[in-house]
C-alpha cells in the first residue's frame, strides 16, 4: 500500500512537471506572470491563449509590457531589460547566455589606399560600394604612375616582367566582390576583377650614321621610349580586418591572365598575379 502511494505521488509530480513544461510563461514588466500558449509573434505585439482558457479566446499583448517569455522548450526571449530601453531584444537558450541582438547600420562605402603599389611608385586607390544585402559590392580601383623607379631594360613579353608595374601611366578597373558571411567585423570576400591601362616601355634601337670623312657607317644603340596598353582579368580572394568602426586594413590576392599590346609583331597573353595591401576608411 505504501509503495502504491509513492508511485502515485511520483506519477503526479511527473504529470505536473509535463503540464508546466507545456506552458509558455509570459513575465510582464509589472512582475506579473501569465501561463499561456503563444499563438503569434509580430513586430510590436504577441498573441496568446491563456493556458486554462476554456473559451479559446485569443488575447493580444504589446511587447513593451513584456519583460521576457519562457517558452515550453526552455528558451528565454527578453524584450525589455531595463526601464529606460524598450527596444533591446535578448535571446537565451539552455546552451548560451543572453546575447544582445543589434541591428547596426551597415556602412556601405569604403575608400582605400593600396600601400603595396607604392613600392613601384604608383598612387593607387579605390572606392567600394556595398549593396543593400551586404553580400555583394562593386569596387573601382584607379592608379596613377609616378614613374619614380622606371624599368628601362629592353622590353620583352616574358613571364614575370614588370614594365606595367614600374612604368605605369594611368589605369582603372572594376571588381565584383561577394561576401559569403556579409559585412562582419572581420570578413572575407571572393570575386572577379578587371584592370586596364597604359604604360611606357623601352626598346634598344640601333641607328646607323654615315661618316663622310672615312666612308664608314657608325652604329649607335639607344633606348627608345614607347607607350603600350595593358589588360588583365583575374579571380581573387581577400579580406578586411576592421580597426574600430571606420578604419580597416585589407588584402587581396588574384590570379588570371594579362595582355600587353606593344609595337612587337606578336603580342602575348600570359598568366599573371596580383597582390594588394590596403589601408581603408569606411563611411
């Protein structure tokens, strides 16, 4: 008989525990608690049925009146954490502590200076515009060659030659960047880039001069300066590290193909690579 009573008591406790777990508990800012079943959550209100509602009537409650809700699965959702702020939302589960959800405005414009290009005495900067989704951007790089470190060797279209880097006049391009994780504090991107511009190059030209005194020709070899065109297309990946809300550093590595058009009979299309190291400002 005693064993039967114990079993009945245990069953009652279990049944009570299951009953309580099946409820959503609404904790209001006035410290009252409502045992309910949440029906719908809107931007400013929630709709619920009281747990013991025999008439199936649906009630509506403003989120400004709610401190937090404990759902039947144990999840807690906070709406008002203090009396001065009514728009903070917190979420708590059994695995995590309350974490503030911030709807921070995305700064969509980035201007940057390419520090790596300065090694070749080029002034290179860019403007990037992030689209509304935060996952796609368009970037326009522009470069002006200051020609402080020219390459005057005889031009040949060989893999690895640097005439466009050191002898650049002016160039511009267009990048398409895709951010898989959006605009986070430390983020990376992949994309496509195109670049085109002009550059100076030099050819060793031999000039023969006739000497009427002795009847011989004298040959003089010297550098002759020309202007060529450069085109390139690449796939790239890179990333940004934000140093606060506005300042950032970034880098990009790209691989693809380039074509340099000169007075040579044959103009070559060759593999190429690119590296950028940027200091930027976001606004």
